[in-house]
C-alpha cells in the first residue's frame, strides 16, 4: 500500500473556494469522529492489534488538494489463511463534504451526526498473498 501524500500536482489549479478549514464526520472503528482538515493537510487514522492467528492493521487517510478531499482506506491482516490486503481510494468535492447525506434518520442512536460525506470510489483493490503463491 502506498501512503497517500498531499502534494499539489504540477499544473494543478488553485482551489476556487475561500474555505480555510473543512469539518466533516467519518465512521472510524465503530464510532463517529469529526475531522478538521486544512488545504494541503493530511490526516492519518491508524489502528492495529494482534489476533489469535496473526494481526490486523487498518488505516484511513484524508487529504485536501484543490477542491477535493481524497480518502484512502487500507486494511492488512494475517490469519491462518495467510496475508491479505484490501483498499479503496475515494474522493468528494469540498463543497459536498459538509453537505453530505442525511444519515441520522438511518440510525436509532443519538450520537450519530446529522450528515456525512458521500465518497465516490475511484479505485479499489485487494491482494491475497497466499492465493498468489499457490498460482491462483
């Protein structure tokens, strides 16, 4: 998994928004977390733990470039079946991050925020190292 880096690509235009900081809700480890992100900043949420048969590692990364918030979620785990990775790259326009969708109506929980971003998946992948070694 390649770590996301918040660098403006050559020839990229400047952001058209006057927003300095964007705040939005994300679901992380079974609970809602409110993030505050500035243009050019990266946020990394990471968690790992040993398991009965190996380990579990999870990372969500967020980055604001131009008028978009980029998100990458990555999981790596090892168990009795071997090593396995999967990831999703997603994007959301800066003006849509805070508007999001109404989610409070979907949950019977007072801690659920009113709205959350709708992420458009741009790339996804998985890798099963044991299956590859077996020639699948």
